[in-house]
C-alpha cells in the first residue's frame, strides 16, 4: 500500500514539473518567409465573365476563378464585366502570416499577364 501511494505521488509530481530548455539560443524558429522561390507560385487561371453575390466579412461580389468563388482581388487586374479572362497570376504567401487576420487569406495574388480577354455572349 505504501509503495502504491509513493508511486502515485511520484507520478503526480513528475506530471506537474515544468520543462524549459536551459539555453534559449538553441531554440530554432522558422522564418515567415524561407526564400522568395518557395513562397511564390505561378498559376494560369480562368476568370468568369460576371461576379456573383457571396458572403465574406459581409455581403460582397466575388470573382469566379476556375469555377470557385474568389474572395480576394488580384493586384494589377482590372475586371471588366462581360469578358472571360485567361490570366497568369502569382500566388504569394503573405510576409507575416502571424499578423494576418484569422478571416483573411494567407495568400495575395498578383497579375503577371492577361493571356486572353474574350467577350462573353
């Protein structure tokens, strides 16, 4: 009985201990951006000719990109209703994801090239 109580007490005390590394300099943290190449992706996408109603933070109009709602803008791209676009865009990870609001996209998008702009009938 005495052995069981001692073992239980020992396990309880071990579970309550706080472990902290002795040398704080040895803790590695990953940088927000590891390298420019690893955080940028180039994509070719299709943008539908009309924006659609959607709900983000509130009611808004979204682009339809590759058949999906696209809540963010594409920097450098000026959408004109009635035209279907084929674009090359860059998807870039935001520099500091830790300060990005929880409801925001971790990526931002930049226009590289308008491949085509076709009047929709």
